[in-house]
């Protein structure tokens, strides 16, 4: 999946850079800082991609890009093409590693990763100050688990962010972990295992009915949509209509809640794609559309 995705992203980057060059706004990158530690854990590393002239600008916006991997795998090394594209469009890009979840280690949960993101943003601010980058605004973006964390942090931890968050972008990401959004898509065992992985809980299948109030409360707290309100940041999102990993009900729940809260949102619909977004004829154009929309969000909300 990742190898195919990287090939697609390489093609997207080439097309995107060709378009930028054609309109005279392509910018060369000045380089990157790799494996910059933001915490004491070996996983707490980030790569910082700098656009040309970043130190000469009055202020900079940065996009923190979070890798996918179904919560228990993945790496920032998979994000190079995406970050190159963002930096070449004139914005700082940051590829993040974070602690991974494990069914055998319940001490690391979704909330632990949100703590990682606060540490990473704090370290980015320190790096910005030390290097006169003046990063004054950020966005969080990602696919799948990365998209989940992007939304979850932007909605639930926005007040704690050391740098103001201006928008979030997510594709094929869980948005609503409540049982009714998954019950016709996952088996009860698959659902409860996912909930336990994310929350560090030890529920059994029988708890779905025997301890329904507790299970539902845990699921709500793990749902990005639960934290949406009228002050939430604008959201760019995309979902695959033939996804076998994330139910399309999560798209509907996110869209409905954003609209009900009056929050600006835009979407790219992958009507023929599965979870990896790379196995249909129009996936290249759809991915290019999403990349273009992401840059438009940067242009609008980082202005």
C-alpha cells in the first residue's frame, strides 16, 4: 500500500510542481532538518522542511504532517513528497513521528500521542525563535490515523497548542468512534479491539451491551466530532466511498457535525477509491485536487 501510495505522490508532486512553474510561483526548497528531537522517547522526532526565503519573511505558516499506519505503524519518512510539495509552495512543512499504539502496551494511548503533538509544536516554536523563522500559525494534516490525530488535536487541544492552529486537513480518517457508526462495518470483536487499542481500555465484546454506558463514553471521548463547536477551525477532508477500513458513516458524521456547528469545511470525494486512494483511474487527479486545495487553505488561512 505505502509503496503504491509513494509512487502516486511522486507523480502528484511532479504534476503539481509543473503547474506551479507554469504560473511562475514555484519556489525552490532551501533544505530540511532531519531527526530533530522534540522529546526523550526515540519516536519523538520530526523533520523540518524550509521554503526558500523563510528567514526573510515577516512570518511563516507551517503544516505539521502526521503519518498513517492504522495507529500501530508508519513513519515520517513516508511523508517526504508531501512535505516537499508544501515547502515548494512557500510554507514550512514538518513531518512528525510519534509514539505508536500497541495492544500489548496500554500505557501509550491516543491521548499520549496528543501530548506528543503539544511537545512537538512547542519544540517547533523554539526552533522558529532560534532561527528567526517567526512561525506564527500552523495547520495539522494527515491520512488515516494521521488524519485522525490532526482532527483530534485541532478540535480538542487547540487551546493547549503553543502556536495558533488555523485549519486541519484529513483524509480517510476516523471521526466518530461510537458503536452505531461501526456496528454494520466491523464485527463487535474488531470494534472493541480498536477501541481498546486507542483508549488503553480492556473492554470485552459483552461490554458493548453489559457496560454500554462506559463503552459509549469512551467512544465519545475518542471521537474528534465530539469536540467540534462553533469556534472550531476550518476543515478540509476526503473519504473513499469503497473504503474497507474506515466506514463512510464517519464522513457523514463529520460533515453533519461541521455543518451544524457552522464550521467552514471543504471536501474531496473519492467515489471509486478504497482506503489507500491509489487503485482507481481518477485517483491521481483526485490526489492532485486535494494537494491543490491544501495549498489554497494555506494561502487563505496563513495570510
